[in-house]
C-alpha cells in the first residue's frame, strides 16, 4: 500500500515536470500536440498491447497442446 502511494506520487511528479507540450508529426502533414508525459504514457501502453498481441499466437498454441495432452492422459488412465 505504501509502495503504491509512493509510486503514484513519483509518477504524478514526473507528469507535472513534463507537462510542456510537444508535437508529434505524422505523414502527410498531420501533427498532434500534447504534453510529453501523455505521449510517453500512450507509447508505453501501446508497447504493452503490442507485446500481448505478439504473444497471443504462442499462448493459444500452448493451450491447445495442453488440452490435447490432458485428453491423451485421460484416455490412457481409462484404458489401463
């Protein structure tokens, strides 16, 4: 609990210190202005989501393999 409060205070201080607006330039002349701390937060969560999506295929494959092995084990127990 105390660690969570301390982490929140540190992150809040970081957000206040980095509240100056920055401009993110896109293709075709598009740009977006927002505080640096907001852009960093969005980038962080985008990375988390991309990592989860990248792992999903492997996790689904492992789950299918586990279910197949559990069925095989169940069949072996019934036959013996």
